[in-house]
C-alpha cells in the first residue's frame, strides 16, 4: 500500500519561490558594458572589444540561452500580489538609470581622450547604443506604472536616445491598437525590418504627439507647453546632449547621434518581432476584440528574459499591462518564437533569413488564411470599410 501523506504535507504544500530572484541584477551588466569594453581593450589590446555591448547582445546571450533553454516557471496567481509589492524587483530597474548615465559619460570621455581609431569609436557607439536600446526597455517597464517617480525615471532613461514620444505612444497608442493595421509598431506580414523601421519611428512620433496634444486640449492647455510629456522628454534630451557637448566638446556630437540611432534601432527591432503578421480578431461590426495573449509573439528563453526584464513574455504583458516584470507568466497558447530576442533581432536585420524562419510560422498559425493576417492589404481593406460607413 502507498503510505498516506502526513497531514502537514497536504495542509502546507511547498511555497512557490522565484528561482530567478537573485539573477535579475544580471540585466545591469548591459549599462556596465562601456566600462567592460575599456577593461578588455586595456588588457587584451584588441579594439574590437569596444563593441563589447554588441557582442553581449548578439553572441553571449544567444549562447547562454541555448545552454539554459526555456524557463518553464511562472508564478501562481496567489503569489502575484506579493511579487507586485516586493520592492527588491523595482530596485533592479531603478539602478539601471545611474549606471546608464555613468556609462554614457565614460564613453564621452573615451571618445575624446582614449587612443581610438574611427572604427573603434563607431564600435563604442554601438556598445552605448545597446545600453540606450535596453534602456528604452527599462523605461518601458517603468513607464507602465502608476507611481509618479517611476514615470519620471522612465522619461529620464529615454532622454539618452531622444525617444521621449515612446513614453506616450507605447502606453496610449500601441497598447490600444496593437496587432491591427492602424498600429505603426505592429509589423505587417512580408514587411522587412528596414521598411518597418521608418514607418514605426515616424508613425509612432505622429501618433504620440496627437495623443498628448488631445489630452492637453481636453484639459484646456496648449500642446507646446511644460505639461506636455513629450516636450518634457525632449527638453531632457537637449539638456543631456547639450551638457555633454559643453563638457567634452563638439567632437562627441556625431557619436551621441550614432548611439541614439543604434538604441532606437535595437528597440524597433524588438517591436518588429513582437507582433509580426499577427492580427486581432474582429467583431461582427468590424471592430477589433480586446487584446489577447494570442496577439503577441512569446518567448520564454531564460537568459534573454533575465537581461530584458521578461519583455519576451510579451503575450502576458499585453493582456495584463500593469503587471511588473517579475509577475509576468509564460503562455503556451500564444504563438512562440523559435529563439530569444537576441537571436531574432539579428535575423530581423537579414530579411530573407527572417522571412524564411517566420513567414511559415505566421501562415501555419492562421491556417494559411491571409484574411486573418496583418498585411498591407488588410489596412487598405479597413480604410475602404471605414469610408463606406461614413455618413453621406
């Protein structure tokens, strides 16, 4: 006979623990990468290590993702309130900010004082750009929260990349229109990353400004004023860039612009892969249903999630945008990426490779029914439907 478990074993099952709890500070290695670059170059005398931040993103993280595999652990519902209140996790994101700006200042010093060839300065700009791009992700985590201090921290983080409109557009534009033809940050089936990049940047800027101007108009305030969140972040960016140029000289200006462009590109590459080809279901009247986990590509690869504050559990993030990163759960019902973001971003830069990997997955997910897929034609069809409904 099987022995009956003792009453204490059934009444008090083992409490769930976050096995990643003390691994989250790994994400702070990214803002430290300018310092790590300098150390490696000094000791190994190889200029290619100025690009250490980029090597971490495209080589180190994918290798450890492969070795560690997928996570497979999600917090149970009864633990989420406790996780949400645990301030340890918040400090893992708060600390990104001082390290980010310390690395930026150090990079400016290197561009002026270190013996570097032009190619090495470009490599360092790529490292700083990775910091800026992952910083936008940290701002994404902070900007979703209701606490005023976290929202201001998000704006300060965004100042390095001059991408302040993201604070408004992501929360009030992208999350409303995600996985529809009207969202500039949702990539269409067959659209290359290089076509998506300008469409998302320009479309997101226009959308963010319209949203913020409308908010201020409802409050009886003018758009070009100190209450405009986008104007606030632009002012911060000008202060950061102006202050650094005042200290280090105009010599650093091209490298500041290059790192900002690199950071924006890394962020938009993540946007590109998160909803590629996915289209929300429609109601009988043609409107879109509420966002579901199935409307985002998901990835549960352990190491890249540690570095990106679980951005890859994107399906749960869109279904529950107020959850903090430590509370996000994997979702087996969502479409799954074949690798972590680090690998998929590199694939996105090479359109034939990306389409070879992803197009068949999109088609299989929708049973090869192109009417259910987000394409350029689906936007045209939506516009025609809207025109037919306009009163004459």
